[in-house]
C-alpha cells in the first residue's frame, strides 16, 4: 500500500514537471513567433485548434459528447475577455523582454490571485498573504537595479498581462466552484481568440512557411496538452504540492532562453526569481496553517 502511494506521488511529480516543460515550450514558440509575426498569425490558428480539441474531448464517462454549456455566463464572459487581452499582452511581453525575465511576472499571478480572491470569492486573505505579495514585488524590482528609470514599455506590458491573467484565474475559480464542465473554460476563451484574431488577420497577415504553420499547430498541441497534464497532476497531488513544483518553469525558461534565443539571465533575474519563488512558497505554507483551531485541510 505504501509503495502504491509512493508511486502515485512520483507520478504526480512527473506530471507536474512535464506540465512545466510543455507550457515553457508553448511560451518559447510564442516568443519565436513574436519576432517575425503579429499575434493573429499564431492565435487564430492555435485558438481554433485548442477549441476543436476541447470539443472532441468533452465527453462523459460513457463516451457520449456533452454540450459545451456553462452555468456562469457572466463570469465566463469576464474570463474570455481577460484571457484574450492577457494573451495579447503576454505575446508582446515575450517580444520585448528576455525569456527568463517574463517568468518573474508570471510567478506574480498566484500572489495577485490570492489577493483578488478575498473580495471576489469571499476567501479569507490573511496578513501574511500581503507579505508574500510584497516579497513578490521586491523580486520583480530586482529587474531594475538602476531604479525606476529602468522600467520600460515591455515591463508595463508584462505587468498588464499579469493583472489580466489574475482576473482570468479568479473568474476560473469562481466558475469551477459552480460548474463542473471544466473544458468549457478552455473552449470559450480559445474560440474567442480564434474569432478576434481571425478578424484582425487579413490586415496583418504575412505569408507563412510550412514550418511556421507546423509550429503554430505544435503550440496548440503543447498548450492543450499542458492543461490536461496539469488537471491529471491535480487529481493525484493537492494544489499546495503542485504549485511550488511549477516553479521548475524558471529552469526551463533559462535553458531554452540560452539555447534558442542566446539569452543569458542577469544575476538580478536569478535573485528576483529566488525571491518570488520564496514568496510563493510562503503563500502556500500560510494557506496550510489552521486558523482558530480549525482542522488543517490542504487548499486545492
């Protein structure tokens, strides 16, 4: 029995590591595309493919196709708008900033989400959550050793993407508490991406090679696969275990940034990443603590 439990834990860890590799690969394709194409070139194709994958996978245990409905249309609308705008913002952030630097902003999303969850979802926001967010802010500040004058347009775009991504995550948690059709949360944002980017595509289209079309399709596969692998990992391990493991993404971003884009992160980037990862770990520990003698239950 103990061996089976250990095997399950190891499989959960392996799935989480695989998720970070898949999502980093998708981000790398985004950065590569951003150097030569506008956003519609990638997202019109990938959004349609991910929406199609969601439709094909949306089946009940008996194999019958389920309707792609949602019980929370207004929250889904907020998630769709925030996801589309956030995706565009991250696309431009990858164009303007070194690959590993973007991680420092991505790692802020769970911290900001924890703050937004208080007023939106009625979840308690403890004092140390604010401390964790403050640490995360210090981590991002490490990108600007020369002071505020070092802040560029790319950093503002990345921070806008973080805020939009946090809104999308809070909307996702709100929907998930009320609606069990999880694939709808993948389907509708990607369908919207396809439609919005498809409308813009005729104005910015640049002929693409077969290789670039294949990379766009690979991006869709990696993105959809990453989402499914993460769901599988969360079925095996609680969220408070999965979340710190997701910081492996920084390692992949450093390796891919160096090998593919010839980018070497500065010492300040490593320091900032360490501080933000520490802040995330502090937030997870803080969420695990019992309050007023209540029984400790891991947050999922």
